[in-house]
């Protein structure tokens, strides 16, 4: 029997596949997709490959998906810490953001993507100002990205009003229509920075363009109090419901301050929630009721939020915290077991990207995968691969990151060769950001 040709064969001692784990595994990749997988001997017997990556004692697994972030905000990492959400946002972050340039956004996006690929994240859902730069940099750097310009009721550097923002969305949706890794997502910032009309019209546009609708919602007690005051006593979720925003294309980031009734409405609508445990704790917003969400069968994905409120984009940290924070909050060690937290950080994230075939390693799926070094002391001995991925590993155990079969990071080296100059240029921005804050 003649051998079939593929582009790359990756082999490793262990793997987390589609609902099961295996040892001594090889994965054959052709045209960016997983063409075959199984025991190494069987795969090698069937496939001939141009490249072979034998990782030895390592854990192959799907890449993690950061389902809510603002990658350009790496440029404000450590800029303003130890403040509550509304003070942090209005007194420190918004004033500097008023002076943003395309170059700063592109640079922040580049740094964020280096950090994510270094830490085993292959895809991310993003919104920020001048987001066209994020889409372009993700295209160049090879990461999987679903993103959209942050929509506000006030003028932003990318548009003077909602009508112009809508035109921008239509143009970008057309530009990336057939792109396999890049997709648009409607991103109104929040109910407290938009208006009834913008919230309704942005949902109509999301339906027209057939993209997800992603918004910060019910993040803090302050947001709830403000909503009740401005919207006839309605809490944020009820207000969003009154505007028709609870749909199965809706994704609500945070959802910390909630009633049982609100969770029932979300469950009935089929909307998804993105849990951002580190950001919620750092801004003292509270602890999202993730165990209740899961018990109501709501899909929950995991995000880091931006690096200004985290301060890293480390999805291993967020995945572990999602599992253990819920246990502590419920005083029940059985809630959010490792398998569930792993699924939230992979398959549920894929749902947030409208790309359900990423998030598991299976034949026909895009080869978005990572490998963890199993020689490190923190992952010895090995009884259970998923337990190690969730509880024992950290981002720096990642030795290989691949998207659509292309290596983006391997053993300390970033494939695009621009890492050192990106870091140098980013460090030069520190003085600039300080001067903008001081000029208030
Ligand atoms: Zn956010």
C-alpha cells in the first residue's frame, strides 16, 4: 500500500483527544487540518510527511481559547492597579485611551499575541478601539481571532457615530468573509456606555452579518445600581432582555452580579457567558456564580479580560481559577471538575468563536494545538492528563503552539522573528502613557 502524503506529523508520549486520552500518539496534518491521529506506529505506517516533530515526553492537547480579552491593553499592563472598576476605567484607562494611535494598538496586539502563543492559547475573542489593527496583526501572526471594534455612544478614534461604526463593521465583515482564521464579532462595549438605539441596531447588524454579539454585562454592583437608576428599576440583564439582546448569538462577558431569575432568562435564550475570574477578583467585582450557570445548562467559556485588569493573558491560570474559585464559593469540591474547566477553556471557547470544530483534536478539525513539557517537576508523576492540564500546569510549560498546522511558537522561539523589536518598542511607550496620564 502506498503512503499518503501530509505536511507534518507531530508525535508525543500523551494526548488529550476528543473526549479521551491516549499514549504514544501521532497526529498527521494536511492543509492545516488534522488528517489522521492515533497510535504513532499506525499513523507512521499510513502517512509520509515533509516535517516530523517528535516531542518525546509531552502532552499534546487542543490550544486554549481566550474567549474575552482586549489584547492591545497589554500596553497598559501595570499602569493602574488596585482600583475599583469604575474609578479604574474612568479616571485612568479612558483618559490615556483618548490618545490612542494605530501603531500603539498594533503593538499592544502583537505583544498580547506573543504572550498568548507562548502560553498555549491558539485563539482569542477581542474588542478594543481601532480594532482593525488587531485583525490585521492576527492575520499576519497566524493566530485565530474573532474581533470587533468596541462600540460606544460617544465618538471613538475609529468612528464619529453609530452609522459610521456600522459601515466599518460591514466593510470588515466583507474583508474577512472567507478567511479561515479571522472573523468579525459585534462588540457593543456595555449597556452603560451605549444607548437603547445602538444596542438594538447593533443586534440587528449582528443578525444581518451572521456574527456573534458580545457585550460586557452585569460586571459589578455599581453597574447594577446605575442600570436601576437609568432604566426604570431594571437590572442590566432585564434591561438587555427588554431590548431583545438575549439570543443564542449573544455572549455576555462577566455576569457577576445576578439574580436567579436573570440566570433563567439567559438559560432560556441560549446565550453564552464568558467567565473572567482573575479580572473579576482584581477589580473586586465579585465572584460570578459559575456553578449555578452550569447547573442551568448555560454554556460558559473562560477569558482573561485585558492585561490592564489581570495583568496577564494566562489562560492556564484562568482555567484553574475557574475550577477552584467555584469550589471555594460553593464550599463544594465537586463543582466545576477538571474536565468541565478544560472544556470551558477549549470547546466552549470555540463556540464563542462560532468555530465549533476547534477546541478538540479530531480528524477533520483545524490543527490548532499545543504541547506541554511533561519533564518538568510540577507534572510528575502523571496519573491523569486533564488533571495536570487544569491544576498542575502553567503557561510556561507550553513548548509548542500551532494554529492550522503552522508552528507559531516552539521552545523559546517565535516564528515571525519580530519579538525583540516589538518588546523594545513597547518599552518605549511607558513614558508616553505616563505623560498622557499626567496631562489630565
Ligand atoms: Zn472586558
